[in-house]
């Protein structure tokens, strides 16, 4: 789980905002608007210009790629309070979203016009560094997810996904339907039912309609593949390198 207790701005649950020095935070605070994130809300659609960025506070969004029938779409990444939705928006005024980003678990975020972010970021070295790190971490997650989806069993993939979701919420409960999980994992719903049953029989999770509870986090990590750990190690290495610079 993400620990914000020792960050400079612990009032913010978003890890990027929480890590900003006071002078940088004061520069962008007036530009932030707190908004609700509603389940299935589209924050950016594929092909759209990125007009706003979202510093997620609670809940998380799915980066979704469209594919051919019959699957239609598949999740390739998760963005929660460790990052920002719309990372490409701070590079260029012409930035266009290649994938759709939709809210999977409802919550809240601080929204900011992408243009105002671009106008300020050159004078905010810590924020610029954090956004660079977040971009690298998301790229690594997307690449590893592609490898995981092609190589590993559904129970392993489900365990990885549940750990990633668990990292982005408070507590051990996730409000999720099997229908949504099936779409995100690009499998039929019966496959999710079987995979969830495997994890539940092992005492790692409990599942009722629309609700998953993590019962044994260490056991869930052991049941999953190494893809989750690889991304975590890479993100930690990025954070450590940036602290040294």
C-alpha cells in the first residue's frame, strides 16, 4: 500500500502533489479543481486532444485499448493516486490520447487544464521530475501487462490485477463486478468466475456479487506471476534514482 504519512503535503492523497515542495504546490494549487470520479466515466477518449489532467486522489482509472471483435477492448494499465491521468498532456499542446482512460473504481481527483500545467512546469523542477518518473512507470506497466496477458494463466493475471488495484485503495475491499473484470482481462465471464474461485478456495480472497476482499496479500503475491513485482521494482528504482539527482 502507498504510504503518504511522511510526505511533505500529507493533506494530498495524490502521491505527486504530496511530494511537491511548498513553493511549487502554492504555484499550482489555485489551478486545481477537485472533482468526483464516477464509475465508467471516460476521462480521455482515444483520438481526443488532452485538455485536462487528473491527479487522482481516490479510486483509479483503466487505460483501455480497443481491439477487434469479440473482445472489443482490453485494459493495459491502471492509474491511481501514484500518478496522473493525461501524462502526455504536459508534453505538447497537440497531445492526443491514443487509448481511452475510464474510471474503474469511483473516487475523486484534482483536475487541472493541461495548458496551465504546460505553462508552469518549466518553473517547477520537482514536478517535472515526478511527471517524467510517472511516464516511465506507466510505460513499464503497459509493456509488462502486454507480456503478462500473452504468457501467464488467468489466475496469475487476476492475482496481479488484484494486487495492483489493492495498492491504489485504502483497506482491503474492492467494489468490482465480474463483468467488468472480464472486460479488463479480455476473457469471458466464466473464465473470471473460475479464476476467482481458485483464489477464493486458497483463502486469498473472498468474493460476493460486486465485492472482492483481499484476505491474504502475501499469499496473493505468491500465487501471481512475477510481472507485478517487476513493475514495482522498476518504479522503486526510478524513485531512488530521482532522490539521488
